[in-house]
C-alpha cells in the first residue's frame, strides 16, 4: 500500500513537472520568462519548453494593435478659450521586454503623454485654427508620442481627435456667425442672380434689335434690288419695243405723209397732262397739215382718174 502511494506521488510530481515544462503560447502573444527573478528570455507563439520550478512566466504581452480611448481633456487655446478634446490612440507593442521592464504601465504613460502633448500643441493655436487643423494636430501628436514611446517598446500608429467641443457660449456665437455668413452668401447669390438675369435680358434685347435692324436692312436691299431689276427689265422692254418699231419703220420705208399722220396721233397724248394749261402748236404744224392734206387728196385724184379712165396731167 505504501509503495502504491509513493508511485502515485511520483507520477503526480512528474506530471506537474511536465505541465510546468511545456508552455503553449497563442498567436500574437509573447511571454516574458524570468529565472531566479531576472529576465531570461521571451517566449513566442507556439510550443515552448521551460525549466520547471526555475523559470517563471512573469507576464503575457498582447502584440496586436490596440485602440485606447481617453476621456475628454480640457485644453486652453492661445486666445484663452477652454475646449474639450477627445482622443483615440492606435498603438502596438513591438518589444515585449521593453514594454515590461522599461515602464510600469505603458497605457497610463501613453495617456498622460497624450494629454501633455495635446496641451502643448493646442496651446499655440487659436480656437479657429484648432477647429480646422485636426490633421495638423494628429500629425504632431503622433510624432511626439512615437519618439517618446520608442524606448518603451511601443509604436504609435495613429492618433485621432474624436471631438473638439468649445464652450456653450462660443458654440452659440459660432452658430450665429455661421447663420449670418449663410444669409450673407444667400443675399450675394440672389444679387448675382438678378445681375446675371438683367445682363442676359439686356443682351437678348440688344441681339433682338440687331437682328431686327439687319432684317430691315436686308429687306430694303432686296426691295431696292428688285426695283432696280424691274426698272432694268422695263427699260430693256422699252428698248426692245423701240428697236422693233424702229426696225419695222425702216423695213416699211415710210414716206412724209405717214410720219405726219403719226405726228398728229401723238399730239393728243402730249395734251393729256393735268399741268398742260396752255398748248402751243409747233411751227411745223403747217407742213404736217400740208402733208396730211396731200394724204387725203391723193386718194380722191386716184378715184377721179379711175372714173374718167384717164390719167391727169401733172
């Protein structure tokens, strides 16, 4: 019975020793091993073997990127206004040994360093610049934190400002100013719209007047061209008629009696005018009448000769 108990004790001790000897470290985790109270080595992910009762796991360090949100911090700007700023820090442990032995609590250290750096950065800016320079503040914070936390085995990847809240009175004044600016811009836009409308209306009226004047000028030119062409055609017709009459007269070989007869037919046309109150008989009228008389006497003599059957002696 005593041997059985001893065997059980031995098995238990061996099992406990094996359990203390084999260490399985999860992914993205590192374990700090101390031997006799001093740093011995760092266990990485996977199966690791340590000396039981001599080596001791001091702490497990998470190597993943961590996100820490800090409570709002009051910060005074250069124009003596207090603003409340919320910050978010994205960091990652790169050296588990330094993060364990170089700083007691790196979370608290990062928070306090963020607060002091934020006050230094924002203290050199006025309120307006603080509200509009988030990227600049983030860059400066990240640079200062990354330099300071490098010896702690921590890398600061990003720093973000969640909110920048000015005092309530300042917010009310800013809202009033924004409303005034919007009203001003709206009035300016309305005035610009009316101005553009008036300009476009004037341009339209001017273009309409120009087109109307051009149309009237073209119409006048066309009418003048039509009148000129009509007059040319009438003149050509008259010339053709005169030419035909002249050619017909020459081809007919007219004598003095025919010309006298035509002259008498033209006289009534001369006297038709309303302004012809006095009509002067030309001096050639006697010769015309003589020729005309000869025109009427010749047929009579011809008929008398025909009746007597003889030709008169001249």
